[in-house]
């Protein structure tokens, strides 16, 4: 199945059960896994100790805002521009 960034994802790619920090990319990965049938909604809620309402809020946020692209530091941008 394809993840939120267009790259195939597998069960091993999912966040750990004890994830503490829920950044947008991790939430989007779980949402994509449920939508793609990699895990069920019930499994996701049990695994990550979520309510259905909380998971649905993640879905709405991903649908509304998407997944941010990886950030690139100014120094790296400068190095890339300098090489061109």
C-alpha cells in the first residue's frame, strides 16, 4: 500500500506502540495505513490508545492540510544552490 508521501509502506513502517510525540507525519502514516487496509481502525485505536473521535480528527486534519514536505535547512538550501 502507498503511504502519505507516495512511498509504499508496510506494517514495520508504522510508529511504535509507545510513540509519545505525534507529529503530523506519524499521524498521516497511521491514517494512510487504516485507509489502505494495512490495519483496521479498531487495531489502530487499540495499538495507539486512541478514541475513534481522536483518530477521526487526525483524518480530518490530514484531509484538510495534507502532509508537510520534509524541511530543509537554510544552510542545505545554500549548498544546493551553490552547486547549481
